[in-house]
């Protein structure tokens, strides 16, 4: 084969290959994987993390602001210690609360941060004090049945007492 | 006097020594190629010719199979996802399975049977017709002149082919999922983008395909260089190339996946 034709086809192949790579990078994937950007770590303890996993997203107002980097069981307090890796572009007040939510009815679990009103911000190594555990579906159902059963004689009085025991149910 | 039991043990020992010996020979062969590839990198036109032979000529089979793999993934995935009412996630399913696994692995398997066997047959025939010895007689190093350019041609082509495979596959999935089955276009792309990460998924897929490129071309060249210089020898070497490199791809893929996606 002639040299010029050879060069042309190989050039076309290489350009197509790199275009495909660029396509995968730009069209198929998200570039903000929190890999290169700097981050800071915060801790939070939960009574029950449900099925939260390492690498689960941390969202505030629905936007991903970090990832869960470590989950450990504390044998003294019998709680789960979760280490949060937050993007350092985002700062949160010291009294921010963390709760474990589920995306959709049966979707994956993520950590939601609700910003507080403190003037100081969370720094590296700080601990989030206000936490809310994951909703375990079995507990929810049993509590619902229990409140239904106790509702039957006196109608409305128990409704208020049951509601705070069900975190994350109010819309 | 050897009993039957001793015979069996001896055969196992012989087989394992043979296997280890050939693995060592392949490793030494790879080092030799890397050591003597200076010429082919200086005279890059040699490598370009080989990229044409193994890369450009594999393009049609890669594009066609990528398209069909993507379309089948979308068809099959839609059936299952629809049961859970989550057919919006079709984009994630198609893109992740292509970028992480099917792109690198299937294109490497196709590359082994399309380009690897061709390399083995070519080098084997050169050995049979004593062209390699003739080069040595003329003080031309056959490893530097024949083997190394084919090696670099294959190693450069493989990741590009895998990327083309994945991209065409994603568009195949788009064609079936969005155009034919009516998944929402915005959800298809945006869910895909939020689930596929550049570093975790795309980069690991590229690393996989580079490793497969090394493995397939090394095995193909070794089998050709090591073949018996007869017609039957070439046919056996070609078969061994396809079988061994396919097994190597699958084994390497398992090891790489275990390391890459361990903590996911």
C-alpha cells in the first residue's frame, strides 16, 4: 500500500480512537469525581446506618458535595462511626446535621447534610453532633402497625407521639 | 519399573515444569522486545504500517460488534429494568457494563482472533521460509526489525479499539433505548453521566485495555517466533495464540477487576 494512503488511514484510526476516548470522558462520564480536588474529613456517629456504603454520596440540598470514605463500628458507644469526605469548595456551619436518606423508595442510601446557623464552619477532623439514623423499613412498618393498634380506641391523641419516633417520614 | 501412579505424578510434574518454562520464556521474550524496540521507535513508519495491519483492519469488526453488543444490552436491560419501573437507568446499565467490562474484554478477544492470529501466522511463515535467519545473516536483528514494530502497533491499537468499541456500544444502546423503546433522552444521558466516573470507570477501562494489548501481542508474537517451521506448526501456533490469549485476557480481567473495583 502507498505510504500516503497508509498514513491517512492510520491517522483516521488514531483520531477516531481519541475522539472515542474524549466522548467517553465528556459525554458518558462525569469529570468531577472528587479525585483531584482537595477535600476535608468530618466524622459523624449514627445509631443505625441502614445499608449505607463506603463511597455513598453526601448530598446537601440534593447536590453531591462529597463521599463517605470510612464506616467503622465503635465498640464503646455501640454506634457506627462514619467518616465523611467533603469537597473543600463547600463549607458547612458547625451545627450542621447529618441524616441517612434513601433515594426513591428502594434506591441506594445517601447521607444528607442540613446546614445549621452557626457562624463557625466545620473544619478537618470535626465531629457532626446532630445525626439522624437510617429508616429501617421493618421498624417503620411495626411502628405503624403499633400506632394503628393503639389508635383504634382513642383516635387522634397518639398521632403526635408516634411521629417524632419516625425520622425522615415527614415530607 | 514405573507404576501407573508414578507415571501420572510424573506427567503432572512434566506439565507444570513446561508451563512455568514457557511463562518464563514469554517474559524473557517481552523484555527482549522492550530492550530492542529503539529502532522501531526511531523509524516510526514501521510501527505505522503495523497499526494499519492490526488496528485499522480490525476496525470494521470492532465497530459492528460494539454496535450490536450495545443494542443487545439495551434490549435485554430494558426488559429487566421495566419490571422495576426503572427503565430510566438504562443508560447507566449500558455505559457501565461497556466501559468497565465488555469494551476492554470483548474488543481484546476480537483483537486476539482478528489481529493476533494474523501476526502469529505472518511471523510463523517468515520463520518457516527462513526469512528471519536470512535477516540475521545480513546482520539485521529480526526482533528489532520484525517483532518490535508489530508489538508496538498492537499495543497502540488495542486501547483505541476498546474506546471505539465502548463509544459505539453506548450509541447502539442509545439507538435501541431512546429511539426504539422510548426511554427519555435526557434521563438516559444524565443518569449515565452521574453514575459513570471518569477516574473509577473510564480510566480503569483504558488501563485494562492497555494491559490486554500487551498480553495479546506478546503471546501472538511469541507463538509465531516459537512455532515449528512447518505448515502444521503454523496452524498449531495460530490456534495456540487464540486460545492462550483469550485465556490470558479472561484471567487478567478477573485479577484487574478484583483490584480496581474492590472497594466499590
